[in-house]
């Protein structure tokens, strides 16, 4: 079984170039990639969820 890469929230924010506040606003609207809460309370994003979210953005830049 392949291991799923879990990204820390600061890594995700750096990759997508977004502030934590903007990310949480998007999350409140249901427009952000899914977060996984670990038993220790830390938040992670699965690499596959982030990649899917990025590929499904509605407004491409031209």
C-alpha cells in the first residue's frame, strides 16, 4: 500500500501563495482543499487532495 504524502499547512500556504487568513476564509466557504486533523491536533493536507483542488479551480488565468 502506497503511503500518502501529508503536507503541513505552512507548506501548502507557501505552495499556493496564500495567507493563513485567506485560506481559512476559503475554507469557511467550502472552497479550500480538505484538511485532516491528526490525533495530536495538527492539521495536514493530503498531496492528492491539494493536487485535485488545484486542477479543479474554476478561473484559469490567461
